[in-house]
C-alpha cells in the first residue's frame, strides 16, 4: 500500500479512469478547459502551501496525472511539513507516473532529500538524472556542504561547465560554515574578479570568516566592497560587519556600523551587546538590554547569554535573579546555553546551591554545561564534588573535552588533591587523547606549587612542549610566596619580568616573599625597581551589593560617604576580635614601619571596609557577599574568620583566585588558597 492507502496500481487506475463530464465538455471548449485547469492548479497549490497534502492529492488526482509538474507542489509541501517519509511515498508515485526523468521534478526531489540530510539518496538520484542543469548541481553542492563533505562539493564545483551566482554563494557560505575561512575568502575573490555580485548571506559569511581569522584589513576591504554594492544598510551584512570589527577589537568601528543602520533587529541588538561584553563594558550590556526592551524587542537565548554573563562578571546577584525570571517568562530558561550562563552567574555570585539547582533542572545537558558545573564546584573549593560529577559524566558516556579537564584540574589544585589532579592530567592525554594546552600546564604547576613541590613545578615549566607565558610563571611565584621560598622566587620573578617588565603583581609577590623573611633591603630593592620602571601596584578594590546597589571600596575608603561611621564600626569590631585572640599578621605589610602603623594599614584593606559597611546596612543573619579584584591577604583571611564567628553570619568572599565561605570562624578553603 502506498500513500493515503492507495497501491501504485490503484493510483494508476484512478488516474486513467477520469473521463468526467467536465472533461468531455472541455474537449469542445478549449478556452474553458484552460481556465478551469488554471483554477484547479491554483486551488491545488493553495492546499499544498497550507500543508493539506492529503486533501490536495485526493481532490486533484486527475490534474496531477495530466500535469506531472504538480508533483513539485506536493514535494514542496513535504519540505515545509518536514516529512521525508511522505516525500519518499510521493517519489514512488513519480516513478509510477513515468515522469521521474523530468529535470524540474528531479530537482524538487533532490532538494527534498538534501534538506533532510539524506545524502545517500541525494547522490543516487543525482547520478541517475539523465539531464542535469545548474540548479541540480547547486542543490547537490549545498547537500555536500551541509553534510560536511567538502571534497565532493569542491570537485562538483570545479567540474561544472557553467556556474551562476547561487553556485558561488553556496560555496562561500558553505566553506565559511565549516570555518574554512581562508578558502571561502579565495572563492569570494574569484567571484569578485568575475564581476558577480554576492548576496547578503555570502557577504555575511565572508565577514564572519574575516572575524574568525582576525583579518581586519581583509574585513575592511570587504566593507569597502559592501558600500560599493549598496549593502551597507542591510541588516544581515551590517550585523556581520559589526561582529567582524568587534572581534578584531575595533569596538568603536563596530558600534558605529550598528548605529548607522536605519533600523535595528534582534541580531543587531545582540551584536551590540556581545561587542560591549567583549570590550569589558558589562554595565553597557545591561544598559543596551534595557533600551532593547523599551524598543519593543523580545530577547532570545543569545540575548540572555550576554546579559546573564554580564551579571556574572559584575557579580550583581539581584539583577541576575531578575533576568533569570525574565528568561523563564520568555521560555528560554531551559536552553542549555542559557543554563550554562546561569550556572556560572550564580556560582560567581556565591550561590553554589542555585547553580546546582539550575544544572539539575536542565534535562538536555551538553559538555559546556557539565564543565561549567564542575568549574563552579572547583571555584568554591568543593573538589570532591567536582570529581563526583566528572565520574557521573563518564558513567553516562557524556562527551568530555579540554575545558572539562581544565575545570577538573582547577578544582583539584584549589583543594590540595595533588595525586588525583595528576591522575586526571594523565587520563586526559592517554585515555582521551586530548592535547594538553598551556592552561592545563598552568593548573598542574599550581597543583604542584601549592603542595610545596616547587622544584618539580619549575622543572615542568622548563620542559613542557608549549611556550611559557607570564601567567604560568606568576602561578609558581605565588606558590613561592605561600611557602616562603625566596631563592626560587627570585628566579621565577626574573622569568615573569623578562616576559612582562610592567607586571606589578610579580614585583608585589616578590616583595611579599622578602617581607615574610624580614629581608627589608631586598624589599627596598624591589620597590626601587618599581619606581625606576614606573610600575604602579594595582590597587585593591572590593565591592558589595546592598539593597540592589553596588558599593565599591578602595584601600582607605576615602571616597565613600559613610567612611567615618565605617571606621568607627571597624575599630569596635577589631577590638572585639583581639579579645578573642586575633593578632594582625603584619608580615603582609611591605613597608618597614612600626607595628602600630602596620596594624592601621591592615585595618583599612578594602574587603574589611566592604564587610563592615554590609554588616551596618543589612539585617542580622543575612549572608554577606563581597567581591575583590585581588587575592585576599593572609591577615584579612584570618580577620574575616573572626568576624563571621562574632557576628554569627556567613560571609562569602570572591577574590581573584576562588570563593571563600566564612562561617562560625572557619573558611571553606581550609586555609588552602
């Protein structure tokens, strides 16, 4: 039995036994017959366009037999209905009708199979076609490119005796899709030499290729061509142009392109927000988001990823929660890319439980989401939980990649799991065949360094197959500070400053190592070197969100309007801490001054000011979340443990390295940071 319960023989019998009264009349009135048949074709086409394939077939079976080209309407309807099985049944009827050699119908069949990834059926049909035209070859090229069979597409393209603009556009767009950007640009250049004008999608593909290659000059040339062809106000081309400039870090040029467009669409808004995020203007992203909503545009998953990620970078939990609610309302909260952003946002705002809740609620998890959750556990010092999640990935046969192992190694390094971390590094290379990159080596160096294996860590850097950067050397320098090893520290600092002579953090770390050893003359040498090279220490900045407003504090806190009250509160708090045994760690002060001055210096660190202000401004018992741009010093770490106990409050601090959860006088890091 075939389509609609008719066998091929029955279908044939129906088609040949249709001498109706209308047809007999039409034999004597050709004009009437032509008009009636034209009306029937229009009605048939209307039914097909609405997806009523069964009704169209049953109502106009005789017309289909009389005019086989009407099969094309049925095939187009199958494409719209996304029903390849129905298309195959119609293909069987086409074979029965004897019109399978018709180029027009064959091209529609070829389009049907290619649209649904039926490459084998497409190739078989294409090979059987007695007469192929440019459209046949174009459809086949697109089919090859869609399935990633670049070589076959290229061979067919080269073999074509004649090509049209659609052929060139297909090659340019298809190659760019698989990031064969250089070849896509070559095809585009050949197209230009022939005087062919590309369509908006080819131009967009070429510009995205320039963006991926970081080829700003080539992108500027394409921009000139765009203006010559009159495409500068086209939304597709304009958004691709802006994206190209922003990827090349020409942010102002990218924004200028968007701002010159006569009208925005959602893609334009998303491009603008992505550019601002790349520029580090996260407040600008949120501002554009508000403007976009006021302009009447509904955000999509790409919008939410940009906006939620900006909340993550700014660590503004209140606004992040509000946007999460908007994503739920928009039906985007279960999109895996949005969930990954939510996991990261809640994690970076100190809400690990909310991260895990978002992770659990997403049923379709990809490798990015799994890796994000593993990273969240690592960032909060829960290495064992990160390992459990990785083991679950393996049990469920989930795919893993380099980022998964990077998150896992980070978790191990921040929890002192040296042996497990080294095992995972070995597993990544040997079991999964993934190449270790510089960031993986940096994690292993951190793992070894924190564990006190400084010589082993240094040997790894000097023998690894990738070139060392300043970050990996600074990682080891931090370990030298932790273990007060001035000998290796001096050697490592020299390596960092050879790569980046203006790196203030390395000077400060080295000075701290000397300060801990009370080698004041060496501290003075470091400070003199900084002064001679005009290197300025990066100031410590902390911020805290109180009543949906972010308050920022620098060391000393001179800019805050409530500085007097904060200092008074902090002085009382310090007095209470000392009664309970707190002794300021003056070793972390670089200056050679008396203890009283050092204590005064320590008291005004930005995180202490932020915590004091938060305690003054929030109800008793409400957790306090403070963010800092640098690593928390040893004195502040001890002090915050005392504060959490005295005030009976959980204090969550995110520094440049990790999260610290202070509660009842202890820290989640176990003093291992």
